[in-house]
C-alpha cells in the first residue's frame, strides 16, 4: 500500500532582508495511505498551495522531508524528479491548464507524450477515462468548445492517465457554480475510489471539504485539526 509521509516540512521564501525570510510553512507533518482522501482548508495566503506543491515534488521544502511510496522525491536529480512526478502524481488545477490547440483526447494524453509517443493501451486508457468523466461525445473537441465544468473533467482524466499513487487538486471547483462543483467533487471521489489512489484537495469550499473523509486546516503555516 502506497503512503505519503510529510514530516516537519518548513518552507521559507527569501525576502530583501536575508536574516528574515518569509516563513510560509512552519513544520507541517501528515500521513496518508492509498484509498484515503484529505481536504486542506485555510484562509487565502495560509500556505495551502505551497504545501500542495511541496507534496507534489514541484517545490522543495527548506527543511523536513516528503516520502511518497518509499521515495524522497527531492533526493532525485531534476530529470529523475520530472519522471517521478509524471509517473506517480496527478495534478488538477483550478484553471485546468489545458492546451487550447489540442483536442480533449490529446490533452488527456499530454503527460504520456513527455515519455515518447503513447502506445495503443495508453490511448485506450485515455478514451476510457474520458468516457468515465462523461465526455465520450467530446473526444475531438477543443477546450474553447467546452464549458468550465467539462474542462475540469478533462483535467481530472488527464491527471489519472498514468495511474498515479497521489492525486493533488488545487481549488478544483473554484471557478464553478454550485451544481458543477458538487458534480466535480463526486467525480473526483468516485475515481479516487476506483483507482485506489490518495487524494489531497486544497479548497475554500466547506461543501467540497465535507465530501472528503478527513480535513485539516492551515493557520499561519501550521496544521490545526
Ligand atoms: P494559499 O494557497 O493558502 O492561498 P500560498 O501557498 O499560495 O497560500 O501562499 C502562502 C504565502 O506564501 C503567501 O504570502 C504568498 O505570497 C507566499 N508565496 C507563495 N509563493 C511564493 C514565492 N514563490 N515567493 C515568495 N513568496 C511566495
């Protein structure tokens, strides 16, 4: 069973005064196992995205460690880390980050292209995922031809293409109306269960947090339960 272990993570950013860096995370620890999900709540600027980026290997902590499936991503070379992230972690962002010139199918296959052209089984998985997010009629459409909720569904399918052990979502419903937000929350949870991944969702939405089984709150860079 895969595990995510965050131990005493401190994240500081430099300021013009070298002796007084900006401390965004002040020693955060948490643990998650396959099949578990967690909501991270907290006011704007409390460090939620920073914590998500550190968990996802996008941003190295100043001190402390992250272990995902037995590996410390920050001990890897830059090239190895890019491969590790691509294979093990699925990211879903509020503004979906889809490429406008690509079709739905091509966008879902995008993470596979970094590692050579996708084989038949990856293409089949992409089509299956698109069907599971309810967009089988939209395979060849481009993002501009989709609604906000549909674009977010494509982002969910893309995040799952490599069967990630960890799925990270940053305000996945932030741009959506209530009905679409609930639908995306339900979809995320359904797919997380089917795929038996870990899911961490950063959100302002108490409704979305209520759908998840665990929640923590960030306050001044520290977790309060
Ligand atoms: P949240 O997601 O909770 O809104 P963030 O993690 O985005 O909070 O940001 C927390 C704090 O860290 C903010 O004060 C922000 O300005 C600061 N911050 C984030 N990224 C950087 C960076 N690359 N350099 C300097 N400060 C940053």
